[in-house]
C-alpha cells in the first residue's frame, strides 16, 4: 500500500525502477526571456521535488541541467536521487535518429544518463533539424514512421546505459497495444504521459494502463495555461471550479492542491508546471491531507470528457491519437 503522506513518495515501474509521484513541469508558454526554468528547477529541488519533466523541444534543457548539476555540486542532492524525464520529438522517430536525439538531450543537460525517455507523440513529422517542418502552405509535413522500430531503437539506448526507463506520451490504447504486442518486445513502456485532471479524468485509459502495469503521468494537471492558440478554452478554467474551491476551504488548501491530490490518490504521477516560487512550493504541499472516498467520487464526476490539449491542428495525421475512444 502506498504511503500517501510521504512527500518523497515513489511509484514502482514495471522495469524495477521507480518514479517520484510529483515532478516539476518545464514547458513554458509564453516563454519568458530570459526563461525562468533555471531558477524554477533550483527552487523545486530546494522544496523537495526530485522529479523534473522536460524535453529537448522545450528549448530549456540546458537550464534544467545546469540547475540540477548545481544542486548536486552543493551537496543538496545526489544524481541518483533526481529523476529526469526527457522526450523524443516527432522529427526523430526514424530508428537511426533516436540515439543521436537522446545524446543531444544528454549534451544539453550535461548529464551522462537520464531516468526516463518517452516518445513525446505517436505522430511523426518529416525528419530533420526543423522541429516543425512546413510546406509552402504552412502545413506541418507529416512522416510515416514505424512506432515499433522507434521503440526498438529506444530499447538499444537503455541497453547502452543512456537511459534507465522507457515510456510513451499521448498514446491511445491502440498505440499502446501496438508496442505491447510487438514480437520480441524487450522492455514494456513504463509510463504513458497524457492529459489528466478533474475535467479529463482518463478513467478508461487508466484502467487499461493499470492492467498492463503502465503508470499514467498526468500532464497539464492544473488545466494548463489559457493560450487560445493551442489550448481549448471552451472548457472553463479548472482552477475556478466550485467543488475544488469548496474542498479547498474544507482542507485549507487551494484548488490546485485539491486537483493534484485527486490524481495522486488514484496512483497517477503529476507534473505541475510553475515558474512562480510560491506556486512551486504550494504544488508540493499535497501530502498532509487526504480526500475521502466520497470526495474522490465527487471530483471524478466533474469529468467533461473535453481536452484542453486537443492538438486539432494535426487531427488529419494518420497517427492522431485522440479520434479513438481512449
Ligand atoms: P499545468 O501544469 O496544468 O499548468 C501550468 C499553468 O498553471 C501555468 O500557467 C502556471 O503559471 C499555472 N500554475 C501553476 N501552479 C499554480 C497554482 N498553484 N495556482 C495557480 N496557477 C498555477 O500545465 P502544463 O504546463 O501544460 O503541464 C505541465 C507539464 O506537463 C508541462 O510543463 C510539461 O512538462 C508537460 N506537458 C507534456 C505534454 C506532452 O505532450 N507530453 C503536453 C503538455 C504538457 P506560472 O508558471 O506562471 O506560475
């Protein structure tokens, strides 16, 4: 049984490693100049976070690495106490590009391994140096990749010691099954990182993942930012929700803390992003209270089945994951 009162709580992964149940997200939108990621990661480690979620495509992995290495040099943490998740971007799905992409992440971080490397999206884009390769009509150029071949290249990176665990992100059930049923599969995905919060509870995908010993990592656990250029703002702001507000009053917690606690109590890892020191602290203060079973059910009933992150601009991609039921 998980001890949910421990802030350094870890969840076991199917490959024998474990993942801290709360991590700091590092995708900043808008991206402040200078970006505040370096300070945010340092603050987070000071406050007790031991898990950082990042990606090469976020343009700030060098800052994440600098902050982590500084905290190690200070003696605040040891490398093996830190869990870093990096992501394979969609232009690097071809098997021969996988290891060079991971090595680029390691170089940016100035670390010699990472703890988790995940396929960021099942949709591949035209391989090359452009993150968003576009045609003359300003449309992203799609690419047909073979997710199983990409996965085998990732398995080789684990065998080479560059990464401890392998996972995926934004995969639906069919795409997970593609990997799970791959002939000769050496390592199962340990995690599937997907949008998950009280307005999008992922009940079916959670059940499927639990059956296969895959941990769900909840991105946008606070309902993300409200940038209409890529966020579906037709769904109301999560942190203004009445029930979360009411429960917050009961427990002397904020709506954000109630929302995070909801996922943690379901065995879901949360990676709230903040570059605001008070909020980084606040989001970590979720281990000194618990929601009752009835309150958990009431929050689950808030589910609207509407995503904030729909990625609709790529909905005609053959591997667009969100057409399927889950
Ligand atoms: P989020 O963590 O749900 O929300 C971040 C927003 O909430 C920011 O605007 C932040 O503002 C604000 N915030 C943070 N703590 C708060 C609090 N206690 N009270 C009020 N507002 C608060 O959204 P997200 O960044 O979309 O998701 C988290 C992380 O998941 C990302 O950073 C990234 O690492 C990962 N992610 C992955 C994918 C994927 O495809 N795999 C997609 C999306 C996100 P300030 O920063 O200004 O404080």
